[in-house]
């Protein structure tokens, strides 16, 4: 049963991102689903583990963390990123929030506007000519954009 | 509302779809503004501003980004670039612009650039990087920059006269880097250094000092000082890309004998010099110094005697150093004034000396003097730099006077980029013989050199030879590495000969 398993995690680890941290009470998290929560907990545990392993060596910690993050990103879909970001934000888990926001940023870096719209699930709601005006105003930044 | 039920995922999704039929899909666009802005803060300035055309909601989301970075590149889209920077700064919301980097051609647009600087100062900028080139008119940077209370890091790189206002107070500035700047006069230059009360790091890179006679650097919290005077050097061997009509004669230093730069290094821990000693640097009160690196290039026949005196002066003011690195060039310069050897200070705290060639120990009087004057030296290392053989082929050197530290203190000798040639082997032999308390000699091969000259077989031969050299210290180990980041030779299956 997933929820009980999550509760188990609360009992076991000294989690510094959960504000209450009580060991036996159930912590209701109405805004977080169990799937992103599980990923976040794994992320947190991994982070603490890597930190403990490389207590003196900050560079090693960063390197290992980066490797783990790369692996994690391969398994996460863009839509899941939204849930993860919301969960990390609600739980006040800064490192995970920064990480997932960075992941979204690198996914859209230097991509065409059409790609970014698709990625975000957006449609342009500008009036006629408004987009053109913006493109002209910031013309220098619109030169030389990669296509997908 | 989403509640964590212990249902399996598929059931949960169906349940959710039924419940939230009217709710829009969980798209990233549904994240609240602050989170989207957080995402934008990780994008480059160009990309962040491009998001303004995604949809109405995104039109002004970018206006809170805390970092702005503008790099003009070539001159071909000048008007578009100027308009872009103008609009971005005008539309930015009142929140702080923490980092601002501008790399651009100046031409006749000094007033625009100054207005941009004022704008970011108003936005409480903390890190400001300015790389300015191609001036067609004189630039006097806006006075508001020099009284900016929020500024912590300033990099100013421009081959142009530094015209300064009368009032300079960088109350928060910790790191200052000046590149290729032409100091205008004594007074304003002095005001600049005095206007940085909590400065910790100062880098003066290839600047032009010819209009300054004397200046004093005495920031009480200055910990790291880096000076590079390679301007004339790059003139000789390279192109100065920043030269323009306004500075055509900046390198005309014919009557210039150098600026007197006095440094009170009360908190100074690290000093590094690289270039030609066109100025006369003098250190006072610098007993907290830990790390010094002096890489001097020999100038010409006329100046080398004076330069030698200048190097001695440097060493004298920094005699409390713990780790000293001197290049071959520095040693060559020192050798021009042998009569000063007797006046080399005692380096009471020197524990580590870093040199560039093993032969300097035998052929260079200055090195021998430094060693004689370093009673506590326990680590001697050689970052070998390849030199064409300058001395006669006779490698029968001896250490006539073995430095006292060799007999009492020297524990480690490290040689990198080792090629195993005759002179190096001879030097290793002498080290092993004379260093009576040596614990380790570490030899790291120049593996590239060995690739085409015998490879592993040759390296093994050399190792065997070294193991047979008589040792002054009974407990000395020989750590022989096949290359940088490579294994030690003893890690190979190898008959042990001690």
C-alpha cells in the first residue's frame, strides 16, 4: 500500500524538508500525490546519502549528485515535472525545486517558440499583430534561434 | 482535489479524470507565477525574453529575472542590440537585478551605456561585468556607479582611459578586476583604491600605468592580489585587438620607468605576479602572507639589472611567505644582480618551494641562496618546463654547499613532467644522496614524451636505475608514476629491487 510505505519513510529518516517530522502521526498531504512524493523522497534520501559518503569532498558530492540527477531525468516525463515541481514547492524542498526547475529550463533552452509552446501545452492567445510587435521590439533576441 | 488514496495508479487516473473533467490538464503553464519566474531565472537572457511571445500570460513574466547578460558580438546588428538592451532595462520590474554583464562595442554610444549602468545601479546590482571595446569617443563612466552601495563584484575590462569622478565609495565591494585599463593620473587612481574599504580580491590585468608615478594600495581586508603586466609582452607577440584611434599611443612607454606601487598587505594571504616588471612593487606589513607566485619575463639588456633589484625588493617585502613559486624567467632576472644574493632575506616560514627546472638548483645562484635562507623547507617541487639546453653539456654538477634544510628538514621532493634525460637523472641522484631526512621522492613522468621514446619499457629501465642510486635517507620511498593521473609503477607486476 503506497501511502503506508510513504509513512514508513517519514519514520525512518531524519528528513529536514518535512516541517513537522513527527514519527508516529500521519501527515496529511492533500496537495501531493504519492507518485511525485515517492520520487521526491528517493531524491532526498539519495542526496543525504551522497552527502554522507563524501563528507569532506564537496566536488565529489556535486559530481555524484549530477550523475544521479541525469539518470533521474531520463525516467521523468515533462508532464510529471509539473507535479514534481508543485510537490517540491508545497513541501518546501528547495534543492528538489531548484533541480526540477533547472530541468525544465534546460529542456526549453534555445528551442523554437513552437517547441516551447508544445512543451508547455500553450496556445497563443494574442490578438492579431501583437506577437509581431513583440518580435520586433525584441528583434535582437529572435535572431539565430535553433529549430527543434 | 487530489487526495493520496492507496489505489493503484491506473485506477487513480481514471478516478481523477472523472472527478476533474472540467479541470485543465496538468501542464507546466498551470504553475503559479513565482515558480515560472524561478524557471526563467535559469534561462539565458535571450531565451528568457523570448518567452514573452508564448502567450498573454507570459508577456511580462520575464521582467523579474535577477540576471541580465548582454553580449553584442559583432557590429552587424548594432541598432537592434541597442534597442534590445534599452527595452529590457526599461521593462524590468522594480525587483533587484543582481547580476549584470555587458559586453559590447561603445562607438559613440557612451551616454546610452552610462544610462544602462545607472539603471542597474538603481536596481541594486551586486555583480557587474563590463567588457567595452571600439571607442569612438571618450567615456567617463557615470558617477552613480562609483557610489553604488550594493555592488560586491566589479569587473571592468576596457582598453581606454579610466576617467573617475571625485567621489568614490564602493562600500560593499569585495572583488575588483581591472583589465587593460589606462590609469589617468595619480590622484584619481589613488582615490579608486582608497574607495574600496572592504576589498578582499584585487586583480590588475595588463593595465597601462604610464600616467601614474606613485600609488598606494592599502585596503585593510585585502587577501588576494593578482597583478599581470603582460601588456608590452602581448604587443610584441600578439595583436592588441582593442587598439583604436583614441589609444593609438597608449603603448608608447619610452620615457616611462615604472610606477611606484606601494602595498600595505595587512591581511594579504596570496600574491601572484605574471609579466614584465615595468613597475616597482613594494610590500609593507605583509606578515600574514601565505602564498606567493612570481613569474617574470626578462625584458631587455638595459632593464634587466633594474628588474633584478625589483624582484629582490618583492621577495624582501614578502619574506614571511609559506609557499613560494618562482619561474625560470624570474631566476634568470635575479641572476643579473649577483651582488644582491647576500641581501636575500631569510624565509623563516617557507615550507614549500616550487621551481620549473631541476638544473636551476645547480646553475642558479639565486635558487641556492633562497634554499640556504629557508631553514624550514620541507617540500620541494619541480613543475618541469621544457627548456632548450642552455648550459654546456657537462652535467657533472655538484651541490658544493648542501643547503641546511636538505639535511634537517626536507621531507618531500616532487618532480612532474619527468623525461628521464641525463640532466634530470643526475639531479635525482644528487637529491637522493644529499637529502638526509627525505621521506618521499615523487616522480611523475611526462607520458607524452615517453610514447615515442621507448614507452613503458624505457620507464621501467629508468625506475630501476633510480632505485639503485645511493640514498642519504634510509627511509626514503620512491614513488614513480607513469604519467599524470596514472598508476604508480609499483602497481605493475614488477620484481622488487630495493
